[in-house]
């Protein structure tokens, strides 16, 4: 099921106007960027948010999370890896501009905002319960944070997974009269940072980007074109995506 658009949002939710997924991809936790496993875990948990019954709280067992993230049952080492991933997500923060997260409105300055925190539930000790920050739950409910397809995420290596997630959360042009959606991104430090490409040479970064683009195109047939090309204003990534949108299962 595609992300549910709520208008207005429940009173406990508030979606910051300037939030974009690339801000999360550029966040650093424990000095490392969020990786493919972290994105899968976050995708699974956001699917558990229910705008009507529980707009900010999501729960699951570690076994349920492992089956979704890995596509199979998990053992001891997998569980420890999952727990480390959840700790990274809890530590992740996004820098929001001109937002008052307490009052749920606009203010001046920059705010560092967490995604969620673990909640201890004595009556359900085997379940993982997470309380999402109202601003992030609001962003999910309004479609500003996409509900990511776990089947695709599981097939993609690190850079390709980050590129695909970035594209899923991007603002596209087109989508009328059968015209493909279109997007152009500058190949600059902003993009390379979101993709965690730390190459010293631009040529090496573009080579890694081309490989990731080819992997995305192979994994998701909606992407008709992903091309890194030189233009008069510099190198860009040009993307076309077919419509209609992919149907997501809840």
C-alpha cells in the first residue's frame, strides 16, 4: 500500500515542511552512515505505523524484523547484527531547519532531531516497541518519507540501496499523459555524501555512481533511464521512472 496521505494530520503529528530523505542518508551515527541493513529495518518499522490506531508507535519481535530484513529466519549472530542496526537508528539524528519540534511549528535556527526511541513494555518483554518522533511519523503519514519496498532493498548492495532510497524520496517532474517521471541531480559533494561515496577523485565517484545506477535499473524495472552524463553546467545524474507508482503491500 502506498504511503497514506492525511489531511489534516492527527493532532499529535506534525510534518516539518523541509524534510527530505537525503537528510537522513547524510546523517552520521557512530561516525558511520546508515547502511542497507539500517534502511531495511527502518522500512519495516515505518510500515508498522498505523495513522489511525497508533500514529507514532510501532512494534515487532526480533524474529519478525529479521524475517523482513533478511527474507529468512534468523539465528544468534543475525540477531546481534539486527540489535546493532536498531541502536544505530536510535542514535541517528536529522538536522531540520526552522522547526520547533516541541510546539510542532516553525521557528528560526537549526534543530537536531532523532527518529525514534525504544520503549520498555513490561507486559510484552519479547516485543520491540519504538516510539517515533511526531515530526518523523508525520513525514511518513504525509508521504514525505517513502514506504520503501523491502523486496527491492534486499537485492541491492550498499551504494545502490542508498541511491534507490534517495530516488524514491525525491521530487519528480512529469507524471501526466503517460509521460515518464523525470529527475536531474548534480554529481556533487551533496549527492556523494548522501550515497556515502568517499572517493578522493571525482572520476572514481562517478564510476561508483554508474555501477549503482545500473544495479538500481536491474532491480527495479520502473527506472527506464539512469545515466551519468556531462552537461555544459557539469556532470549530472539523469533519471526517468515509469508510472504508475509501484504498489506496496502493507
